[in-house]
C-alpha cells in the first residue's frame, strides 16, 4: 500500500482464508495483547453483538458530518481513515455517506475486522477497491503525511493507553483543511452518575428486597469504574487489563488542540441533556446487567431524576456524558 510506510501482508496467507483481504504490518502477539483484551479478540463476536448499532451510529456520523461542513463533499472522491472500526459501527454509515470515497477500515483486532468483512461480503454490493480492511494500532498511524481528508474514530480513544499519540498521528496524516471526528466519554457527566449511584447505595443499606444484590454489586462496580478512569496517569499495570481506560475532559482536548496546532476544535454532547442521567442509567443497566428499569426501585430513580432536575440547561451542556470531538487541521 503506497500510502503506508511499512511493509504489509494479506493476513489470509498468515492466518487462513477467513482473514483474506485484511492487510497488516503483522504485529506480534505480545504487542496485540498489550493493547487489546480478550473482549476484542477471543470474545469479539459477543462484543460485536452487544455493541453493534448501525442506526445509532449512522445518526451520530450524519450529524458530525454536517457540523464539520462536509456535506458538500459527500459526492467527492475523498480519502477516509476510520480507526477502531470494529465490526462496522462507523464504517457502514461512512460507506453510505461517502459512496465515491476510498475508505480504510482499521482495527488492531483482526477478529473484529473478520466479522466486518463477513458482513460486507454478505450484505453490501459495491466496488471492493473503495474499501480496504487494515489491521492497525491507532497509536501508530504510520501513513504518509497529508494523506487523508477525514479521520473518524468511534469510541476508540478511551481504549488507548496514550490517546495523544493517536491525535498526533491524526494531525500528521490529515491534509490541510481535513478534519478528524471522535466520539468519546467525558468525566463531567459520568462523575454525576458516580455521585447518584453512591447516593442510591447509601439510601438503600442492606435492603436487598428494595435494591437487589445483583444491582447493588453492579452500581458499586460502576462507581469503581468511574473512579479508576478519572485522571491522566495510566502507567499502572492495571490499565493494560482494562478495556475502558479514560474519561476525558475538555481541557485535555484543548491542550491537544493547541499542542498540535489544529485550526479549529468543536465539542458537543451526543445525547439529549434534559434527562441524560436517567437515560444513561437505563443504557448502563441494559449493557451491564441485561436488565430494564425494574432493576432499580422507584426511590432510586427519584435520586437519579433529582440530578437531572438540579442543574440548569446551560450547565447540563457542560456536564457531558459522551461527546463528539472535531479537530480541523
């Protein structure tokens, strides 16, 4: 691949026919295991089933493209790099939105890329030379400078040990005027959830009939998860074992914006802020417990709704749970 600086091979020749068509610089197993856990390797299929939601991501990508001023370029022949493509959440919308563009779908997990390949081969009909599947470490974007018009990362930066390496690489590989679009969790809103969940546990001490033990354990795990992911020091060995390593702040991204001399940065919440803590808790229960709203008693929901009521609408725009971050070079 002429735009990539290192030698690559087709993984079909290394790993078998299931991986034919996936290019790779061939990472050693130790490197892969340092960056991604078994959730993205041996359990990739289960992960994809739990987190694939093409309609949701299509909505997010469509709004971000509009906010980036890219609507008028949708019919152009652009170069697009998607990092952390997984099983296709962001890739499938990009194929639809930019039908004439050359798109690289990349992920360090070849198991997830194989699932994406199987879906594309089965369901989509387009010129395959417009889409390239590529095993890639997001912290090592070793492409030639000024190669891409757009870089997209859907929920990838918070999995990395050093997101700033990815942002630095993105700046290098973007063309002047090109833009990078990321979707990431933020500390401000998630800390409010931490406070709400702590209040719920203290308000229902030991009454398992009111707060089921399974739910109590889940809330405690969420509180610990929020605690560990705060802050910037990810040097402890435990972070290599965690899938989700970061909760970001606006100041963190502002520092990267200034350090790498981007011309513009936009950050906006990707969720409705009016009942964001209630809706996010419903999502957490579904993904973490496979449960619905009945997993929490009404008194617990009243606590969560209190946090949705207490802040002004302006402040809730600052208390972001998840946001889109756009950099323009």
